[in-house]
C-alpha cells in the first residue's frame, strides 16, 4: 500500500486515475457520500470538491484494544476503488496496521505527524484499558492510554471509529477485567470530545461523510452519545424493510422456517432494531446488504454497552 502527499486538485484526480479510479466512479462515490449525509445529488460536486481539495488532512490513526475489524471494513470493500478513495482523501501519516514502517521508524513517523505545524486529525480505533494505569495494552513500551492522552489532546479533531473506541465494545463487557473504556470516557480529563462513529464494524461511508463535513467546516450535529445525527438519527427499525410485517404481527418463528423465508419480522428471534440507531438499512455494507436483510437480527452493535445490554442476542428484549 502506497500513500501520497497532496499535490492539489489535479494531483488528486491524477492519483485516483493512476490507481484505476475513473472520474465516473469517483463522482458515483461522491453521490453516495452525499446521500449518506442526507443531501441530494446536487451536493455531489461539493463532496468532490472537499475530497480533492489542495490540502488533505493529515490523519494519525491509533489502534488500541480491538479486533481491527473497523480498519478491515474499509480495506475489504468489494469494489476495490472505495478503499483507494478513502485512503486518498486523507493523508494517512500513521496507521499501525497498514503502514510500511515498523519499530523506531514508526515511532518517528508518529512524532513527525503530531508535531507538524498544520496539525492533524486523530482517528482512534479500539477501547482504552485503564486499570492500573492502562498496563493491559501497550505499544512500543508505552501504554495505549498514555499514547492516546498525548496524541488526542494535540489533535485538531478526534474521531472515535467503531464501538470499541466509542463505548468500549467487547473489551468493556462484564466483568471488564482491564476497565476498558471508550475514548471520551477515558480521555475526559484531557478535554477530548471525540465524534463517535459507532458500529461493530462501523460503516466506512459514515467516516468519509464525517471527514467531508469536517473539510467543509460544517457544524456536525450530534446526538446524546456524540454520534452524528446525519447517520444515527433514525433507528434501524424505522427504516427496516421488514417493518410492515412487524406492524401486522407477522414474525419469523425460527431461522430458516417458512415465515423467515417470507421475510417476516425478526423481533421474536431477538432483533434489537427498535432500540438501535444507525443507517445500515439505507447505506448497507459494501452497498450490498446488511444483517436484517440477510436474515439475521440486529444485535444493537452501535449502542453503548450492547454486549451486556442487548444480549442474549437471540432472545426477544
Ligand atoms: Fe424492526 Fe428488527 Fe423487525 Fe426490522 S426485523 S422490523 S428492525 S424488529
Ligand atoms: Fe449493527 Fe444492527 Fe447494523 S447489528 S451492523 S446496527 S443492523
């Protein structure tokens, strides 16, 4: 994987073309981002403008206690040009999973990125173990807690990406032996107020939409959990294609039976869609499908403490 330094708008389009992304594909992508942000097709050129602006934001991406599924959700997109685009939108100066540098070179890259006079955006993936000074999670001999305290406090903006970074995720599930916390909880004393893109995994379009809004200097309206309302304003249930069955009391009784095959509501099989806020039904993953459409109940993965509060997953709440 190769990363480029911004060379202006023409440079951006040239870079994309070099990576096999046509102008048509790029504009289609911008149209989707506009739709995800709740805007009409006329907004697509504005998205394109933001994404190909002369200066790309420098991004430092920190990994903590996690499975790395959030990064994977970007890197494993079915249409290969989407991850190319996302990684081209930003100047990714530090990302432990995909950067070529290792050891001291990696540490040097981090130091340089956070000292750059133009500043940087910090994306955080994974929960922060906090027990005993955070000794359960270390990178390069320093605790994740210490690294995040230093880096996030210096950033121009912080985005917590995925449910582990936003709310602690599975690491924070009872009995939470490492006292793992989400970013805003763990870094309160440092004055960090991250925008929360929740989900396990989160949808990459929600990250791009947030970055576009940031580049445009737009005020991002947030809900009580710091999630952008443009992505998390409706419940899964509100937009679910099975809603008509719920309203008619037509429920699937077991997986694979006739009622499930007919597409009946999955509520009795444990669906937590009525208690979960996210845009999966409209944005989908890989723009192809999402859990409920594939026949699996929503398990509430974008909500705080979902491992404890939404489980058992296959039992009606
Ligand atoms: Fe609501 Fe879930 Fe039923 Fe869809 S499947 S209508 S989200 S309860
Ligand atoms: Fe998560 Fe429910 Fe969407 S489980 S991926 S919020 S359908």
